[in-house]
C-alpha cells in the first residue's frame, strides 16, 4: 500500500478538482509518477507531464468523479481492433462475477470525441468484453484525442505496469513501444538526450528523453530492464514470440538464446523444442504408467505371499490368510423396516452389533495386515457398518450404492438402496489402478431374498484377479453355475456362524 505524503495528497486533490494534473516541476513529476504506478493517476500518452485521476484517486480524495471521466457509450460503437495481447478468459469470467455485484469500478479508455459515431478502444478490453457478455448496452468511457499510435501506446503502457506479463509479452510490448516512440520522437533515435559529459537522467530544459528513460519512468521499470526487453523484441521475430506464449519455453533464457538465430531458425527451433517436449512428456507418462503397473504387481505379490502363510482350517475362522474380503453380515432386523441387510435366502441367524464387531477383531481376523474389505450395510445401519470396519482394523475410504429400483418399506425413508462400504488397512496400497475403478452407483432390480447382484463380486474379482478372496456369511452351494466366485480364488465362511434359521425366507 502506498503511503501518501502531503504533496501527493495535494496533487490528487488538484487532479480530482480540475480533472487533470499538469506537471510543473521535476519534484511533481516524480510524485505523479509514483501515484501513476500506485494506480491513482493515468498518464496522458500524448501530452508529456499530464495525468488524469482514476477511480481510486477519487475514492482516496473523497471526491466525486467529473462526468467527463466516465461517459456512457454504446458498446456497439467501440472498435476493438488488433490487440497486442490475447484475451484472458479467466479475467473476463472474474469480471463477469464482480461487475453485477460491485459495478464497473474503472471506465475503459477510448480514442475519439464523445460526439463521434465510433471510437477505438485504447485500454480495458477485458472490462469491455465482460460488459458485452453480460449483455450491457453501454459502458462508461474516458475519451481521449489522438491518433492510432497514441491509442496503441496507451494500451502498451497499461500492460507494462502490470506484474503478470511473461518475458515474451514484455519483449513484444517494449519493442513495439520503441517503434512508436521513435516515430513520434525521431530525434531520439541515436540516443536523444544522452551526452558524454552528463550523468544519465540529467536533461536540459525542453529536451525529449531517450526511449529507455521515458519508458522506465512511464512503467516504473529500470532502464536496464527496458533495454533488455527491447533488444529481445527487436531480435526475436513476432511470430516466434507468439509461439512461445502459454508454453513452458516462455522464459528469458529462451529469448536470449533465440535472439542469436535468424527468424527462420527461431521458428524451427521453437517448433522442434515444443515437439520434443511433448514427446518427453508422453514418454514420461508411459514410464510412469508402466512403473505403477510393475509396483502394483509387486505389491499384490507381496500381499499374496503373506496371505499364503495364513491358516485356513476347516470348520474354523481363517487367520491372516486373505487380502480381500467380501462381507454380507446378518444384521438384526427391525419389524417396520424392509432394510433387511443380509441375503435372507442364506437364512443365517441375526447377530447383534457387538457380536459382529467382535467376530474379526484383533488376532481373530481372517485378513492379512495389508487388506481391502467390501462390507454390505443397510442404509439405516450406516454408522454401525463403519464402526464394524474400525473394530476389524479397517479405515473407511469409499462405497458403492446399490439402487434396487423397486421401492420398499421404511421408517424415515422408504428403502430402495443399500451401501457396499469399502475399507482398507496396512501400509501397502491396494487401491484400484487409475481408470479401472467401478462406478459409485449400480442399479439392478432386487432379486429373491434380497440377494446381492453378482455384479459386485465381479467387480471385486476384476480388481484383484489373482489375490485370495474370502466371502463371509456365504455358502458355495447357494451360488449359480458360472458365478465368478466359483473360479477357485474365492473361499467362503458362514456356516460356522450358527445354525440356519428354520425354513423361512
């Protein structure tokens, strides 16, 4: 934030009162330049030493802008013409959000009289485009008189005082400014005010400043930076500069390398560099994909090797033998609910929450230290399902919703969905490979006994084709011929949970 001293405040007050401020001393010029860089004053590109107050100046001085500094003009009467810099869609979008709420804080600048049928845009293309897309008919404008070069000079200076220009942008703008400046002040072509017996910056009355000094003052940059950018813009052709726009090659080092080449060689070099960069990126992506695939295979092999050391004893709960689990627990039912949870066709006795939580907790777990689990839970037992995951040593990570299509009964809501929770544990990631993940919603009509669609088991088998899998509360005999779970990679545990309920579905 710029701290305004007494003299700067006086300059602002005068500018707001009269609508402009004309420099009368070198001290005032320095103060006005500082105010210009801070956004309080706008420089007249044609009249040296003349500045105009901006909206920020009126706000600071607590004054009301004069009508001549924001005359409404039909947008259709403003000619944009060729611009040195392409529109930034993000800036236009941001203005389209801000303008309806706060209004257009700063008018655009145009060249021409208020009475002219058409005028040319000088500065404010993003503001103009935002107003156009908002379907506004008019936009506030500040009118200036001057030729096409004056208009272009204003556009350049407004851009050069910004901090977001790329090296190619700066080279393009500064060199174009130099061309315009030399057309307006040809006497400076060979150095202008430079004298061997005087220090840089010392001028005799009435002398026109050399280009680097005038541009440094107008933009707040050092003369060294202006000279560097002008040289880059002069020696690197415009087509090459525009080719660099929006690419990682848009750096000062690239421009300094290009300026030693001919224009034809510059185009060839940039084209080749961009093609090589794309090739390297594609190769790097291929290597990353291959590396991820290899690492995944290694992780799966490690987990499977650990699982092979686990114990699977007939009639007992396995111990640390399965890296993949699929569970459809027999939740206790509520008489008023159709959210029954476990497949009623299996007829396992319902288990209280505490018993389910204790079943595979700690050393009783049938799962390996690094494992993934898919756990069915009715919608009204969602918190209990996550509690079971935690008790079994798993962290909840995601889930898939089964849309049963046909609606059932319920207390708070009528049952139409169940959730397959997904949990993980251990240090080795068993997350699916990118691009292979199943969708988070699957719709299939509910079959007999609320039997879960085989699609879910197929997804698990697809994601972990070689890993041993344990399905709990399931009977092998209940599966239909061709079920993926009969491929020899799946094991089942369930009868041991208790005797089946007699004869009811």
